DNA sequence: CCCCATGATTCAAT
DNA sequence: ATTGAATCATGGGG
C-alpha cells in the first residue's frame, strides 16, 4: 500500500498535459463522478491505477478480463509513458543491472573438489579414473581391489544422485525462468519492462538456483568426504594375507635370503600371485627383513621349512631340466634377484657346495639352489667352523648380510634331516 | 582380557 | 624413491 500511495503521488507530480485522451471506457464509472474535466481525468487515472494495483488480488479469470480491459483503456498509452518516465527518474531499470556475479570462491572450491573426486566432470571413464587417482594419491599407494571397487561403487552412486539432482535443478530453473519471462513479457504490455530488466530478473533467478545448487554441491562434497574417510579407515584395518600368499612371499624371501630385495618386476609378479598389491608386497618385505634381522633365531625354523620346500621344488625342476637339456652350464645366470656383488663369490661357493652335497644341480633354478645349499652349509659351518659365509656375507654393505652370520651359529640341533621331516605345515 | 603376530603407517636417512 | 626402524592398530589364540 505504501508503494501504491507513492506512485499515486508521483503520478500527480508528473504532467499529463499533451497526452490525448480518447476512446471509450469499458469500465464502470468512478464513484462520485462530478467536477471539472481535470478532476475527472484524475479520477480516471486513479481508478485505473487502483485496478492495476489490485489486479493481483483477484482470481485469474477476473484478472484476465480486467487486464484486457485495462489494455484497451483510452488512458493506457498515456499512463504507460508516464510510468516509463517515473521509472527512468527513479533509476529502477538500471539499478543492479551491472552487478555481474563474480566467481564465488567457495563455489569454485566445491567445483574443483567435485572434479578432483570424479563426481563432477566427464562421464564414467574419467570419473573412475579420477577416483582411482584420488585414492592412490591419498596416503601411500595401496589400492586394495575389493575395497577399492566398493569405494568406486559408492562414489558412482553419489555421482548419479548428484547429477540427477543437478539436472532437476537445472530443469526447474529453466522452467521457472521461462515462466517468469513470459509473465514479464505479458506484463510489459501494461507496465514498462525493458529487456534489461528481464535479463536482470533472470539473473536473480539463476543466482537463487545456483545457491541451491551450491548446497547440493556442498552436501555431495560432504558425502564424498565421509565415504573417503570410511574407505581409508577400512583400508587401515589389518587383514591377514591368505596362507597361500604368505607362503609365496616366504618362499621368495627365504630363497633370496642373500638379497631379499625383490625388483619391481618381482614385486609385481609376487603381488599378482598373492592377489595383493605391490605396495603390500613392499610392506611385507620391509617388515620381514626387519623382523627377521631382529630375531633370526625365531625365524630359523621357518627358514628351514621354506628352504626345504624350495629345495624339493628345485630338485624337481632341476631333474626336469636335466632331462630336457644336458648342455647347460652350471653357472647359468640366475633369476636376477641376487645382488650384483654376491654373484662372483657365490658362483664358487655354489660349485663347492655342489660337490659337498654330492648332487649335481643344473638348470634354471640356480638361485634357489644356491640358497638351499647355503642353508645346509650354514649348519655345516656351525659344526665345522664357520668360514663358508664370509664370502657370501658380503662385507660390501655390511647391512643385511651381517645379520646372517649369527644364523649359522644358531640351532646346531636342527640339521638338514630334520628340515625335511618337518614339513607338516 | 592379555599377549603376540602381523599388516600398515610414519619418519628419518640415503 | 627406497629402505630401516619405530610405532600403531587389529586379529586371533590362550
């Protein structure tokens, strides 16, 4: 009502002279209709304005009819231009038109995050790749396949919800915008509305909707964060490897005891065999080395066990190899895992141990064999005086091989015989 | 509930 | 980047 009064007042202050008044008036004549011509006009205008102001209070049909009536009113062109003038003066049409929305930093942050998490952005392919990248980037590099796929599934779910919601909002926004634009266009026939204003209105609507979208993005981010933390928590949980996997790892470890540092390729192969990740293999070997070194005595039995195992395997393989080809040299290059420094000496030792054992091993399993022999040699050393390890023990670095030396001293009770008998596990 | 084994993480050294 | 060492945290056996 305040507005109405104000407009009425301003109308009064603007000259209407010069505007021709023509045509009949289909509306009921204003009450108390007497007085001068000017008075009559004022009354007329006041009446029209009153109708315009109250048009929203009426039912649609009623309003429609009245609108039509107003459009045909003889005073309409005059009123229209007057309103334009008022608007021009009050600067209503320009105000705020210039405020272009500056990129909201928070929105940008959310967008970037969603993009990085693989929720926003291109379709599935890129999304899962981004998810994998995010998972790999977060702490270490462990990508447990089971939990990873679970994570991905959940992320996809979030992604889908996000996109459907986003689409819904987009659609609603468009619908609403067109609706408002139509409305404004229609209204522009009765009141002055410039295209700029429509544009501005659209901008306002879009801003409103984008703020809703931001809420959506925010909650999506939260969901992803929760999922991430849960995923990481789950990953942190320790699950023992399968017995088979441990066996494979131990086999490798004890058959490369002289240099238990698997190459990247070896790690990959072990990982594949054990169905664990490469980083888990690295962890395992890291832990194993340190724990073995810390307490060799404790692992002696295990070492013997796996030594025996590999010996059996190697013997079989060697036997097969011997049958297949007699021409192999006993110093055939081994499987690449032995350290560069240990080869020249171990070659000699290998030969000497061959004669010690009375077996003739040939073929591809030289490294394994070497270990088996060195194991048995260790026990022999313990009994015989322990000189066998010094060339093998490699003073080159001191680190790992030092730890082996005591192993030859430990447990003289356990001999090669008992090794073979103790394969119950 | 305690204890130990074990996978994972962290941090410094190289 | 890889490794060693210390440490954390959990699972499982007693």
